[in-house]
C-alpha cells in the first residue's frame, strides 16, 4: 500500500474520530446515540425509546435518526418502518445501515457504535484514494485531508447521514479508473454506490457512458450489471414499505433550484448568527449554481473524460430535482450534490484550474458555521 497516502488517511480518521468523541462527550452526555440527532418529539419503537436514545432539543431531528432505525431493522421485520418519515426512501439506502447490522450481528447494543465505525472506515478510504489521486497529479499527498471538507463528509460526521460513503466511493471510482489492474475495484464500487444512495446509480451511468464512448463494450456490460444488486434490493423494499409518494421531479428543468433562488432564505434573522447563516446559505446556493455552469461549460468544450461525464450526469440530474427542501439548505443541497463538487475538485487538481474548486469553497462556510455552533455548545456543556 502507498505509505504516504495511508498516513494521510490515518490522520483524517483521527481528526474525524476526535470530533465525534468531542461531540458525544460535550453535547450528548456521552451517549453515542446522540450523534444520530433524534428529535425530541420523534416517535420511536419501544426497543429504542427511553434511555436507549439520546434526544436533542430540536423537535424534528435530522436524517441520521432514520438510518439508525434502518440499521436496527435492516430487513423490515421489526416494524420500525412505522417510525420513519419515508420508509421506502430510507430502506433503499441500505448500504451503510445494512453493513452496520451485519457487522454487529443484529445486536442492538452495538449497532450504533458499528455504524459510526463504518463511517470512519469510509473516511479512511476516501482520504486514502484522494491522497493517491493528488500524488498522481503531482500534488502533495496531504491533499487527502481535504476529504474532510467535502460537504457530504462534514455533514455525515455531524449528523450520521450516509452521504459520506458515496463521497468516498466517487473518489474511489475515479482513482481506480486511472490505476492499471484495478478493474475489480471499479466494479465493486459501482455495485456498492447505488446501495448507499440512489444517486450512486449516476456513477454507474457515468461509467457506462464513458466506456461506451471509448467503445469498451465489455466494461459497459459489466458496469450495467453492477446496478443489478441495487435493483433487486429496491424491489424487496418496494414490496415491504408504503410507496414513496414524494414529488421529486421538476415541473421544468431546474425548477427546484430556480424556485429556491427566487424565494430566498425564509428563516428568521433576529441574531448575528442567524444573519450570518442566511448570508452563507445564499453563498452556498451560488456555489451550486457555479458547479452547474461549470459542468455545462465542459460540454461546450467537448471534454468527455470520466470526470467530465460524471459532472455532466450529476448536473442533468440536478435539473430533474424539483423538491424544494433539497435546495433549501446547504446541508441538504451540499450532501446531494457532493459527487458533482468532488469531480469538479478533482478536475481542478488535474488541470490546475482553481475555478473548479470554487463551488466547494462557496458551500463550506455555511457548514463550518454549523460546526461553530456545535463547538460552542461543547464548551457550554449542553445542547
């Protein structure tokens, strides 16, 4: 293994683990379940209610609380789906929760710890692959530490969402495609990505389009086959959960992000922190717009490598997303669009074009501000 990249990955894991320990000890009274951010008014199954779950003051909580329930009931046999906001959506994303269930042998007492450990393992993989990629592009391996700055990664380490894993797999796909003899890794990543999150299927599509344009029909066929495990699982979920009636799709291209841009931030701005949060939300939205513009610039320049194709595929996907709350906050949009931000960042390293890093940098201030609030609460000793 690459020793320099491995050292960078180890440092990244130590940083991530240190944050989780600090957060658990300072904000959640030492309860590991606190990092899943379960709302104070959220109904829970009796097996996880009471002292088994730390509840935050926020009444609704955040998405990590639902993936925790999936990890405790991966095959939808314990009735936990009744306590999840959108059971079909959450169980489709079985990758991280399912792996936690398998590695904990279904032991409710250790599932939460294993779930956190799995995210840390993906931190190691993501930082390792990014460090290797940086070295290949004649940059220092320390660039691997910037994996922690990716919105999906920062949000996942704060709220235990599953997007961190897809961020790591995105980098792994690019890195493996550039490394001779790593085809097995490519197909393993393509099988795993759609199980982590449906948008992982876009990586499969980008790989297939890239392979087809190179007339590599074997790679195209194998890539298409990588979608089969996810499709089989989604069929199982469809048969065991209520239909997902969420209106995901746009009435017209980019209606979701256009509507969010026109409406602006609707949150109160009564304090300096809230005014800063509002300003940073607008900055993050500008970053997403810039990412979309840069993606279509690549089409105009007729550049069709794997990075460029992946960027365009995710930009076209963004055009179909009409659900407003996807675009409402940097936490939501940053997570959903992180693969796009990642491939643009990798293009910046490869081509020495800093402009392609700007979308990522514009999203970061809002997420950093949320971390500031968490750290401040650590020193106050409560949340």
